[in-house]
């Protein structure tokens, strides 16, 4: 019975939009990948690919934010750099509770990767909002 309950839970998670679980929408590639697999290895691969996509988006967003800050408010750039370094420390520590074993394989395979990707997606959104503000 526990296995059936876990399977039903996994199905519910897959049917929900990532936006309804977390604040930022992850990529359509992630949603498609998760919808096309039903194995732990597949879920893990989907999450790893999404984290990589979000990291690339983050790199671009950081570059834009850093450049915009240097142009608009150069004396504030060191503070932005300190903030980004502190955020990286947070990102590296985020979502680790899913790996403790308390949430079973679903916590590890389904939730950890999505949580990590979401943390990055939220930072991307924050940096892009800053860029918009700085370019007014």
C-alpha cells in the first residue's frame, strides 16, 4: 500500500505545473521531460538538465546585472557582488533536506532537483528585474 501511495503522489507531482509548486516557472523542456519518464533515473536526468539550463540563464542574467550596475551605479557594484557571492553560498546549501532520506526516493529524485532549479530560477528573475530597474 505504501508503494501505491508513493506512486500516486509522484503522478500528482508530475501533473502539477512547476509554477504552482514554486514561484517561478521552469522550462517547458523540463515539464516535457518529466512527463515523458516514469523512472527515478529519468526524473534525475530531467532535473540535472534543468539545473544546467537554469545555471546558463543565471550566468547571462548575472552578466547583464553586473554590466548594468557598473554603468548606472558603479559605487554599488561591490555590494551587488557581495550579495551574489552570499547567494551562491545559499544556493549550494539550499534543498539539502531532501537528501536526508526522510522524504524517501521521491524527495531525493523528484523534489531535490526541482527545488534546486527553482532556487536558481528565482535568482535569475531577481537579477533580470534589477536590470530592468537599472535601465529605466
